[in-house]
C-alpha cells in the first residue's frame, strides 16, 4: 500500500513538472507552437552543423561554448545524423524572410529558415526556453542544460516592429545605443528610430554645418524637475550634452545591421528647432538671443486659437531660402550615413503664431497662394520631401504633416491616437501606428506617487491592448507600429531601461504575434518569468504590475472612499491609514472599498503573493487620493 502511494506521488510530481514545462514563456508568442512531453539535455560534446559557413551558427556555437564550458564542434560539413544542433537555410514560402522553424526532440535541435534573419530570431526563441544562464558572459557550472521538446513555426504579423529612442533631450552614448539594440532584438524588434534633434540638443555631426554640434549639441546643465528649471544666463558654461560623429554613426549602423535592425534617423523640423536656431538663427525672429533649451517652458500648449503658441520662436522660417539650402546639406549627410529607406522629418507640435506675424511668411503666402498657416506648413513639408527624395530616400513624419495636405509618397507616423494613421491610409499613404495612449513608454507605469508624474500614466495591461490595424483599414498601408521613449525626464540609461521594460515586451507581442493568440493572463505570466532573463542581462526593469490600481470616489457628504485592483493575478494588498504603521501581511487586508477619514494623512499599501512581499511599498498622501477622486452623486 505504501509503495503504491509512493508511485502515485511520483507520478503526480512528474505530471505536474510536464504540465509546467508545457507552458513555455516565449515572447512574442509564436505563430504556431506544439509542446510535447520530453526534455533534450545538451551533452558534454555538442556538434553543430550548417550547410555553409553561417554567421548565426557561429554565434550559437560561440555562446554555447562560453556559457556551458562544453566541447562545441561547429562544422560546415558535419553529417546531419550526427549533429545535435542542425541549422539549415531552406526555401519555404510559408515563413517568409523573417520566419523560422524550430524543433527540439530526441534527436536534438533543428533550426530552419529562409534567411539568416530568420535563423537569428529562432536563436532568440531558443534562448528563451533554455536556462537563463545562456545569457551569461561566462561559464556557469552546475547547470543542467535542458531544453523542452517543442515544435514551432513562427513568422511576424508586421514588418515594422520599432522602438523610438530620444537621444536629443538627454544624450546617450553609442555604447548605450548598442546596448538598447541588444535588449530589443531578444523580443524580435527590427527597427530603431533615433530622435536625433530637438530644442534640447542636436546630436548628429553635419560636417557642412559645424556649428550644429559645436553650439547645438551643448547646453547648461540643470538637474531639477523638467519644466521647473531656471533660465540660464547667456554666459553660463554649456558643458552638458554630446553628439555622434560620422564614425560613431557608422559603428552603430554596422552593429545594428549585425542584429538585423534598421535605423530610422529623425531630424525634427520645422518646430522643435531651438538647438538648430542656437547654431544658425534661421527663424522668423533671428535677432533673439537663442540658447539650447535646458528644459524651461517656452510654449503655451493650446494657447493660440486652441493651438500651440511659442513664447520663444523655435521654428525654422519657411520663407527663407537659406533654410532649404541648409536642409539640403543636412539631408545629404544623413542619407549617406543611414542606409534605411526612410528619413523622418518630425513635423510635430509646430507653433505657427510667429509665422503668422512674419512679413516674410505673409509674402510667401501671397506668392504661393497659401490660405492659412497649415498650408504654409504643408508647403514646407513638400519642399523637404523633394530634398529627401533627391537623396534617394522617402519621407516620414508625425501625423501633423497631414495638416494642409499630405505630399507625394510621404509616410505618416500616427502618434495622436490612431486617427491620423487612419486618415493617411485612406489617402493611400503608408502608416506606422504609434498612438500615445497605448505605446508612449516614457509615461509612468504604476502608482503615480511611487514613480512621479510624466505627462500621463500607462499601465502595461493597457499597452498590451495596442492593435496596430484599425478596423476597416486596408492592411497593405499599415507598415506596423512602434513604442516611443521620449527622454525629457530620463537623465540616464538605467532609467531608460526601467521605462522600456517590461512594457516593450507587450508591444513586441502586438507587432509579431497573431491577433487571435493574444491573451493578457498568459502574457503577464510569461512576462513575470522573463524578469529572470532581464536580471541575467543586468537590465533594469519595472515591477509596476504589482502596484495596485488605487482609485477613489468622493460622495456628496465629502467622504472619500478608496478601491484597489490588481493588474495581475494572485495579489493580496495589506494597508494602513494611520501615520505610524508600516503594513505587512499581518495588517488589514483589502477586501472591500475603504473609507478614508479626512484626518488621514497617508494610505500605505504592501503587496504580497504566496505570503511574500512583492513590488513596492506605497505611501499615497491624502491629497493625492483626493485629487484622483470622482464625485459620486
């Protein structure tokens, strides 16, 4: 009887282990996947074969040799029957240029793809289902190198899977840009959009216009709250900043190419040009003493007939021919440095109040028959498109370039929701969807009082709802989508990582995986498992999914009530409302709405799972609770 019980218990353990193994945490979710019972263990001697001297096979060989300490024999001519890892270039229309086939079974590991890019993505998937030590930079002992049996046929839903990295507001080194590329390719991103110029810095060397970096790349350093900094004196030392030389760019582009990432350069004009104007004052107010902006406010948002009004003119003068001559020089060098087919010209948030007052612009309008300032901007965009096209490139801009008429073959990046992208697609223009209400990853991602307000909040669950293809839009015009990391309030690379991950995992799944495969519960469980991978890679990331979503209501009697909701499953919230108590799992547990008396100064919350603390300790002041309250009549 006892033996039977032991056997049953053993069977239960094995069954549970197999069920656990079948829930593979692959992000983004593959197109098709079948998990079967069984584990393949890497032996002490590993043979890898490929039909040619293949760069991806070499990468796999080198990494396995490094982390396992095993003997790894890579051969172009090795017999397939002997190879434990068999890599093949095939011709399979079903998987396209970026897709792959991955099988792990009793024979070993078989990888097939039409291109090296497909093989590269297969390797990213394979690493995700191996022990996290695969991401190490050194040999790790006492690891059993098991890989679960699985059969995967995978390919992306969209060809444009991007991340935008703003390197203008704060400068990030070429090594940090390369690290950003390292992190993004694990999740099969293939496009890095570099926001290279803005009011706070010009980051690209233009040899024909040296002042752009001699002056425009540097500003007075300020460490205070963005938008709350003091205006610098004209003679204050301008030591904060930096820029990329031509050689830096070539190095970054080459590195990105090795990871199958294209780089989209952005030169943001005609607005957002304070750094340009500090170097060459080609605005409608050229006598102004321009400086590279340090984060001080100089714009009234919605202050000009409902539109933006610049208190300091930060726009290029569309009526000045020198502007176009300079832009020709700039885009000549940009086109030579960046091989990608598109150049992004910005075009967003351009305040036109100074244009309206300009005699030069009024004369231009009369000459060209332009009815309003939107048509003036359209005139500017059309001139820029001709310049960019003359360099053999296509123009892309933010959705404001629709205003006044969209030129030629321009592509639109839709950021103010999806409406601009929908309109551009209806006009038969290519579109990249990047709506700020879903994919602006500089927004705070958990409890406001624990992270600091950055324009708005965006939980990962909301990010996961991103759908790049709106209903009723012809798919052929939607190139794909991307998440955007603006860095006004991001002063260092670790903070950039913290805001990028894990939210960019959710965007990656929206861009790669079939729409019908998306499931928040499944994804969030996978994302939590990927925290171990990010730890292994020394990537800083947010655990904001463990923060409760705290909402409040205020009734007609002035009583404040708070509710808490979890973003993921199996969380328990413990709280205190007195000044001195620090909650733990012996404190009051949240089970129903809490009445918050008006003499309370702070609501403290501790999150637990399985009896252990998880996430941040929250300290929410009463005033914050009151500010978020909605009145209940």
